[in-house]
C-alpha cells in the first residue's frame, strides 16, 4: 500500500500561484477602476497589502504541496489574504470600511476558492472516467 500522493492529483505550483495572483490583481484593479481616478498612483498603494498577505498565506499553508486543495489550503490562503490584507491596509493608514471588508472577503472567496473548486470537480470527473474505462 502506497502512502504517497499520486502526482496526477497534485496541481502544478506555478499555474496555481498565477491564478491566486490574478485573483488579487483583479480585485485591486476593479477597486481602482471603481474608486480611484489615477491608476498609476493607486496601484502600488492598493495591491501590496493583499499581495503580501497572499504570499504569507502560501507560506503558512505550504501551498506548494497541493496548491489546488480547497481545504485547508485554499480556505486558509483566502482567510490570510483577506484578514492580513485588511490589517496591512489599516496599519498603513489607508482606512477600512465594513462594506470594503465584505466586498474583499466575497470577491476573494469567489476567485481564490472558485478556481480550486473547478480543479477539484475536474479531478473528480477524471477519477470517475478512469474508473469506468477499465
């Protein structure tokens, strides 16, 4: 009996890291487009707290071991990105509003957990098909 995880069940790291980075970038770009007039001035100020928190989330969960896993990897990355990003935003003097925190949590849940849900569904579909192919 093997105790190792099959490599076909583990998502490659770089596409997962890119997917998470795109989620954070999309969140910040949409926010800038909705609320700030100057993209160039706002980008660095808005993106860094959530990007840094996302990296911390990856480190805390050791996401590179199975980055597409919803629990605990995806949920903890989402939690650290939201809470850490909001905290860093607050301590850097950018201000916080409950509505912003809610939108942040919802958008990042949909994006950070959404792609992981799709990968999980695809994995299950492949497993079901390979079980009926034999």
